[in-house]
């Protein structure tokens, strides 16, 4: 569990709460493609929702 950094947040618009965000980072890996299966499983366990089978395009091949 210490390898994961979880940052929850609230999205607001005009002073009104609109959404909740959860940012999950896996500290030992610099590339999302290398650890995406682990991130999918952890994200699914934390949120209870299905996670896309591929990382978001903004993350592909980039350093985190």
C-alpha cells in the first residue's frame, strides 16, 4: 500500500461541488504503460468502477 499515492479532490464550479476526483499514482514506476494492469486493479478496488483497459492518451509514453 505504501507504493501507491492516493489524492482525492472535489471539483467545484461557482462555489458548488460538482464531482469527486481520485488521482492514483504508483510510485515505483515512471511509465503508465509499464504498470497499467496493476493501476487498473487497484483503481477498480478503490472506486468500485471499471477502469479503461488502456491508460489515457495523455499518459501514453510520457514520464509521470
